C-alpha cells in the first residue's frame, strides 16, 4: 500500500468520510469533523501509520491534505510513488 493510500484510509477513518468524499485538495473547512478532537485523532493516526509525531503547533497548523503531505515529506516520508 502506498503512502498516498495509507493517508487516504487514515483521513477517511478519522474524519468519518465516505471514500468518494476524499480528494487530495481536501481542506479543513470542508470537513465538519476536522475539529479539535479530529486534529488529535489525526496526529495519533499519523504517528501510528507513518511513525512521525506531530508537534502541537504542526497538528493545529495543517489545514489540508496537501499540508499534511508536505509536512511529512519535509520529515523524510516519501509520497513519490
């Protein structure tokens, strides 16, 4: 499973989305469940799936799927599949 697929599965699971609702341009303001609890759940999921621990500032600053990918890539996790 590619890192894109892992992230997609995680986002769908954490934010209780239907698969067809996911897209790589998805932003926080489009997802009702991307709230403070969702941010914590996403940070825990990122750590479980990718082994990367978001700082509190990182967790609260990411506002899109692209921002999550960018942050993970900056920390050595490749999305170039």
